[in-house]
C-alpha cells in the first residue's frame, strides 16, 4: 500500500508539481479524487483545516497547503539543498514560483477572456527573472547542483505557461533547456507520457 495519499479535485492544479516530485523520486502514491458534486455536499470541506484541497497524508500524518507538502517531501527525500543557505534559496525560489502561480490562477479563473493578451505580453517580465537566476547557477537547478522540491514547482509552472503561450520560452534559452532537461529525466518523462497525467486537465474550468 502506498505511503502517501493525495486528496484533490480531478485536475493538475496545485498537485502536479508534487506528483512529478513523487514520480521522479520513485515513490508510489494513492489518488483520492474528489468530484465537484461530492465537494459541494460540504462534509469534506468542513473537515479540511482551511476548508480547501489538496489534502496530503503520509500514514496518519495529514497536511494541508500545497507548498507545505512540497517542503515536507523536500525534507523527507533530500530535496532541500546541502546547507541552510541553499535551503533558503530553495525557499525563496519556491515563493517566487508561488507568486507566478497566483498570477496564472487569477488569469485562468477570473480574467481569461479579458486579460490573456496583456498577461502574455507582460510574461517576459516574470520569466526574465527566472532566466537570469538559472543562467547564473551553473549547477543547472534553482540552487546547487542537485534537484530540489522548488525545481518541480518551477517546472510545473513553466510547463503550464508553455500551454498558455507556446512560444513564451523562445527568448529564454536557459529556461527552455531547463524545462526540456527536467522533462526528460526518465521517471518524469514516463509520468508526463502517462494517461494519468495526460488525461488530467490543468485547471478546473477548461481553460489553459
Ligand atoms: N493555499 C492553498 C494551497 O496551496 C490553496 C488551496 C486552494 O486554492 O493548498 N484550493 C482550491 C482548489 S485549487 C479549493 O479547495 C484550484 C483547483 C480548482 C479546481 C476545482 C475544479 C473541480 C472540478 C471538478 N477550492 C475549493 C473551495 O475553496 O471550496
């Protein structure tokens, strides 16, 4: 029986970075898929610490907040840098990814029709920051020379943006090769090619 359980809606959303991490680390997990009609009944929502999903379980240990889950798995699977300074850079990068994810979520769920063009126009302003940071780190990851939990977060957000704006990485060669290199890691590649991943929509409203 897998150690981990992810309880979430049938979307990639806030869990696909964690799924890539688990797949890449050779971990099994169970998916507890919550359809919207079940969520609307209210009992599960009432039981969630902050009234939201995802919920993550490791045996009898339960966590809410997707980034706390990433940090937990980072600590548990050696994906949190080699010292306190690297760990702090990894935290900083994960927070920066969260800022971009929140902008993306706002676009997808609130402003898609009115704001997509402007969003794509402004996107290089955000991407250039990540390009600069990654090109300054010869190790090829957000910090040091080993993958960290924040790399899976960044990979997920960049891949989502490639769906939103397929050419968005064309002027960012380091980011482009970073996405290609991480996506080609054998276990990530197998996960990305799985029906499980391919059939799961990125977002819950059909927009991407
Ligand atoms: N800070 C939290 C975290 O990182 C934010 C969690 C959150 O926003 O974990 N949860 C949302 C779902 S994520 C939630 O629980 C967005 C995906 C929405 C897809 C839903 C589609 C269902 C389609 C069948 N929202 C529900 C709620 O707040 O009641």
